[in-house]
C-alpha cells in the first residue's frame, strides 16, 4: 500500500502565517466541506458566528428565498441582515476580512477570506490543545443567540 503524498495531507490548504502588526504566529486553513454550518465573521474584530444548516431561523431564511434566486450570495445577504450585531458593534459578513486574534489587524496574507478560517499557531502543535481550544472558541465563536429579535 502506498503512502499518500504530502499534498494529500494538506487538503484544507493549511499554512502558517504571521500577523503583519504584532507578529503573532497564526494558522490559516480552508473550511472543511464536511461541516454542517456557515461561518460569518465580524467586519470589525476577530469574532465569528457559526450558523448551523439545521438551525430553525436559518432554515426559515433559506426557505423564504425565491426559488429562482437561491444563490450563495443571496443566502449570505439574507443571513447577514438577520444576524445580531457583534458585541463590538460590527456586523457579521461572509466576506469580512480575517483578523489577528491578538491585535485585530486585518490579515492581508488572506486575499479571499470567504471559506478560510484562522486559528492561533498553537492549533497545529502536537501537544493536547483541548483546554486552549475551549477557551479560544468560547471567546471568539458565537454559537448561540445569533439572531435579531
């Protein structure tokens, strides 16, 4: 049996990058097509919201789109209009630039942010990062109370 080549091991295009401002070590990767949610990012800070495909409000928004206009762009615009603002006051957008988690600088190394996520550099370390990941996701990912009332 042959070993997969190096390219097969990096199917999410993971790559270490550095913040141009504070030089924090970061890791960028494409979103896995196996996830059952959309990630939208704040236009002003590093926060993101996770909108699950099975979320009741998401389903009602998607189902209300006219059949002839059920494009990804139309869906994202409809979601963006209904999402609650970020705690910093910014809006969550599919096309928002990715930002450094330490200093909030826009990461210009990521030219097309849609479909790309950024994690701290420790995410690729060989050690058990479970506790770090829990703290990080609790601080930067909103998974509940997503919608305007």
